[in-house]
């Protein structure tokens, strides 16, 4: 059981890290994504519970986390991003993230729609625009020990 949990958490960390790195990659030089391409639809929540039916406290906490996430990416502040994760990040991981954000240059970051909340899980889609085009990435969020955070 413990081994499965460890494997699942490891895979989740890879997915979240991939989302962050994917957001950064659009800021790097390369072929731009034509603006006529429609954005991919965000994944549906794991449950039929919509954010409009989630408790007001959860809606407020997830909205605050989403805005702070957008702010950290906008300012290319890996230290701030590290405070948003459920598990502490290593200095090396934050340094690598900072180097990628520095290389990407200025980014315009915004929320693409409302967060979807389903129990202890939520998803927020972040839109990042940079010199290489734009990308919308769904970020999973999780409530752990009463605190909403970015898993991984």
C-alpha cells in the first residue's frame, strides 16, 4: 500500500513539474502557436461537484491560491512558487525553475476561467503568453492538512 502511494505521489510530482516546465517553454524562442488555434478545453473535474457548490471558504482559498500562483509565475518568483507547493521543494529544483523562468523572459500570465473544485481536489487553468506563443495549462490543486496547495 505504501509503495503504491509513493509511486502515485511521484507520478503526481512529475505531472505538476511538467506543467510548470511546459508553461515556461512557451516563453522560450521557437515557432509561435498561431492565435487562430483554439485552446484545448480544460479537463473535467473528477466529480460532479462544481465550484459553485463548493463551500465558500474553499472557493475563497482556491481563488487566493490561484491568484498567488499567477503572481509567482508573472514575477518569475520561484521562491514564492515554492511556498505554494504541498511538499517542500529542494533548493536545486527551485534554482532550476528560476533559471528556466529567467531564460523565458517576460510572461503575461492569467487565469483562464474559474477554478473547478471537487472535494479536496481542484483544478485551475493558467494561461501563459510569451515570445514563443501561448499555452493554457491545467494545474491540479489539493487540500492537505486543511491547506490548499500545488501537489508535487
